[in-house]
C-alpha cells in the first residue's frame, strides 16, 4: 500500500515511526517529495492540517487517518475526496492529559484561586475566602466521548459531583449522571457550577457557548473550554464576565489560532489561557492506533473512530 503523509509541525519523528511500524508500505512524505499530480496507487493518507492542494496527489484515496481527535478542520478541506473513509484518533494518550487539564481548571474554580491571585496583587490577606467542598461543586461536561468520559472519571475520583451531556444515551460508565439531547440541556446547565466543553465542533455545536447558554448556568459559574474555539461566542463570554454571570474561564482553543496579540483575552484578569496544548496525541499511541485500524480494514472490519461525515464527528 502507498500512503501519503503530511503532519504540520512534525520534525520527522512521527513519519519515521510510521515507516518503522509499516515496513511493507511505501510512505510518501508529501512535503519532501512535493507531489503535485496524482501519484500512483495511493490508497491511504495520514494527515494533520494538510494544505489545500494535498489531495490532488491522492484523488482515489480510500482511507484518511486524521492525526487528531477533532476532524472539524479536515471536514472543510476544499479538496477532501468525497468517498474516502475518515478515521480519527480515539484517546491516543490524550484522555489522561485532558483529565489533568480540566482538573486543574476545576481546582482553580473550586479553591477560588482567581480571587487569591487578585488579593495577592493588592497585598490583601484574604483569609475570609472559603472554598466549597469538592462534593458541593457540580461539574457539567458537554460531551461524554473518549475524552469527556475520562475527564468525568478523574473528577469523580477527586470527589466532585459530575454529570455529562451527550447526544445518544450510550455512556461508558453507567454510574455517571447523564443528560441526553437538547431537551435535557437546561436542567443540566442549571446544575453546572463549572462547565467543561469537550464536544466536537459541528454545525450543531458551533457557537453553543453563548449568552443564552450562560444565562442558564448558576450565577458565577466557571467555564473550561478545551473543545474548539468555534464553540465559544467570544463577545458573549466577555459580557458574561463583565456582569458576573460567569466568574472566570480557562480557555485552550480560540476562533483564530494563534490568538492575535491584540486580543482582549490575553490581558483579561478572569481568563486563564493556554495555546491549544490541553492534550497532545502521543506518537507511540497514535501510530499503534492507526496501524491497528489499517489491519482491521484489511481484515474487512471497521475500526473505532470512523467519522460520520453527516454528523460531523
Ligand atoms: P468523541 O469521542 O467523538 O466524543 C464527542 C462527544 O460529544 C460524544 O459524547 C457525543 O455524543 C457528544 N456530542 C457530539 N455532538 C453533540 C451534540 N450535538 N449534542 C450533544 N452531544 C454531542 O470526541 P473526543 O475524542 O472526546 O474529543 C472531543 C473534542 O475535543 C474533539 O472533537 C476536539 O475538538 C477536542 N480536543 C481538543 C484537544 C485540545 O488539546 N484542546 C485535544 C483533543 C481533542 P454521542 O456519544 O452521543 O455521539
Ligand atoms: C486536538 O485538538 C485534537 O483534536 O486532537
């Protein structure tokens, strides 16, 4: 099998890892071989942020392996072959990191670290600030997939009161409180002191974190968004922080990345931001998963992570 490879930011480590694991396949490095016309017999592609003309070299590709959990950028690629099956990463080392990231944000909110930070700036001994116990802090997670479910598990182990919201009733851990579908969203939001967004970015979820949603959260709720920048209506967040409807936010993803230097978020006292680093796919785990998926297809099976283009994830 000939496989076309492109991974933005790869220093050659990932490419080499695939070549080592797939010695019988010819893995073509799109960047160094600069293929501009259809190359022979390319039946699979492995990609992260491929350039617009990437698929001109592989118009008949049957399988496209995304080096990411989210495929929102890939699904709007102008040259995406219509009949190819897209397979995304499921966890691949990201769930543990995401659990750590969200736990950090939940601890920040529950232990009121933002208030202590402000008190420190004005040299105030804020001894009267008291934290709610973990069990009295209700965390709502939008999305209960590969990442959301592991985050929920981690937070539950730390004693938080956790609930998840998703589209279908399937959930890996039946012990988790679980709300399903749009009708259940208001009730779920009304009990989310901390709201975490781990949804995929789709037509259905774009802009979900807006003023209407914020109005349904308890007063002073805290937002954690490691999903996608397109989930958040940025101006509505600024308004909600201004009025105190939200007390703060931890953001990892933005409508424009890198976040422009002039953006208000950089200096906002109630926003902590990180540069899309909440969870990075790990090389060994990603390679193992993609190689295993290739074998599953070769045996006539269907691996995990096949994207439903209509649903958008
Ligand atoms: P996943 O396994 O596909 O899980 C997605 C979850 O969202 C599922 O529970 C799904 O419900 C739910 N969902 C989707 N559309 C919905 C809707 N319209 N209404 C209600 N629930 C909906 O995805 P994942 O692997 O956990 O990844 C989630 C997202 O995290 C990715 O798409 C990506 O945007 C983001 N991410 C960010 C980073 C980072 O470093 N910041 C790293 C990795 C991933 P069903 O189960 O019912 O289908
Ligand atoms: C990273 O954001 C991913 O979707 O894997």
